[in-house]
């Protein structure tokens, strides 16, 4: 299961993008923008970025448990 980085926007002038997260694996593989589910948002707490185990399927990341921060 690859580790992914989930990043929330720090600021946006487009309210339709406020709930979108940038998600990708190391090397920016399979970069997507998608809305996070409540469980993932809760695991992130107040952090603007976090790392998770995940699977990539049909153009979307299925996000699992949070893992320790990575250096990439």
C-alpha cells in the first residue's frame, strides 16, 4: 500500500475549491484533487498536510490510516 501526501489549501478565493485536497504519492505520482471524507478530515485535525496509507483506483485515492510524516 503506497503512502500518500494529503494537502489542504491554505487560502483560496474560489469557494468551490475550499473543500478540495491535493493528493499524491511520492514523486507526485497519481496526483488528484478530491474532496475528503469526514474520517480523513478528522484524522488530519488542524494539520494542513498529512500522510496516509492509500490505494489508487479508478482515478481516485482510497485513503486509509494516517502514518508518520515523511520527508518528501
